[in-house]
């Protein structure tokens, strides 16, 4: 391009598909997408890009004209940006502007029928069963959550756990809050050769976990005074032959409670032994003791039916309800 080429938009020598402003003397910094016009020359300019726009303060008319065009273009861009902001705010920011790279979806979108003021759907609303069932995914079992109980969110729980809704100040006066009932499902320690062995191994640990020393070293019930075995029998759990052991526990402070360990083979994987621990406070504030049997009999395989429908050990379940092994 010679020095007599008039100012205008010309193909950018360094960027295919783009145009750059020529101020009559040198290339300016302003570019745009290529737009074919009758006045545009057939061949791109040949002036090297190192011929940059004139520096501020130059007195040549061509340079002043280039700066004027640049300032005008910048002003147009600012006005366009302001109009775009007002447009988006007026529309609540819910739709993209025309020309936005994300404005055109690759496929038609379904119409949105939800009101803008409608509350967000919670996980429990999206999957109602998740709020009413305690799932032990690792061991493949589910335990319906009774009324007045809720899933525990304590990080110190060793497995899937649910607790009674209400908490209370522990009898020994520690800062630790106690619960009237707790149920936990987890994989038993390796080594037990039968459900009975697994249950009898676990019951002392279950008692200590429920009424002994808690994780910070405090004793919420003042320590364990004594215990008595009140029940031990075979039982069917989730269609598997299992075994339960129940102790009555007396504590130094408060009424104590009942603790039960139930063990049975898992229904999934290597069929490792599963333990379900239950602890109920004694006294009028604790859950009814019969609730232990109700919870255990309601345990089922994930995605399957109730324990009594699962086959193996079904007769044991009926015997357990009469209190006989």
C-alpha cells in the first residue's frame, strides 16, 4: 500500500479473516471481523505491520485524522456496551445477548415451566426414599428410618448411622450432647467365623461406644457400672442367618440403657460379616425397647424386599418374633 492509500478498513496482513484500520499513514490498533464491501481493494495492503500508528502529539493532518477515527470508534464501542448492560438488566440477566457465543444452543431446549420464584428441589424431594431409609452401600443393606429418627452427620460415626431427633445434656455434665437412641451399620472386623462369634466380639465395644468413653476422652454417663446379658439368639436379617446379643447396661450417671449387636453375612461382594449396633436409653425418655426388634426385622437388601421375603433364614425371623431361637 502506498502512502496515498486513503484511511479505511483493510485486510489485516497478520490475521486472516480480520480487518485492521489504516489511518492513511500507518496501521492502527483497531481490528474487526472481515466484511466484504465494494470499496475494499482486491489485494491486501503490503505495508509492514511494524509501521505502527503515529504517536500522540504528531502534527500531521493524516495522523490527527487517524486518532479522531480511533477515538470515535472507541466511543461507539462504549455506547454499545452501555446499551447491552441496560438491556441485560432490563431482562433480569436471564437470557444472553444476540451475538453471544453461547446464545445459540446446539439443540432446541425444552420449555421451562418452573416459576422463577419456586424453591429449589432438595435431595429429599428429588428422591423421597433417601430421607426415609438409612443405606449402607458398602454392605448392601437398607434400614427404614422410624418416625422421630434422623440420619447422623457426625464425622466420627464408624458407618451408616441414624439417631433420635432430640438431643439432651449428658447426665455427667460434659459439654457433649447425648441422644436417646442410635443405630449404626458397618463391616465387622475380620476373623469371626460365624455371626454368633461376630456379635459376641462386638457387644463389649458397642457398650463402650454407647455409654463409655467418647472420642474426646470424656465419660458422658460417668462410666459403666455393670452390665447383664438379657438376650442372645439366632435371627434372620435381610434374608441371611444372623445372631444377636443384647446387654442391659447400668451407668454411674443416668438410667443407662440397652445395647444390642446383630451380626450376619453381607448380601454383596465377599459376603463379609456385617454388624448393626443398636443402643436405646432406658427410662421414660428412651425409645420403646420393642423398637429394637422392629428395626432389625425391617432391614432389607438394597433394592430388594423385606427380610422375611428373602428366603434364607425366613423361619428364624418368625421364631425370633416369639422370643425363641
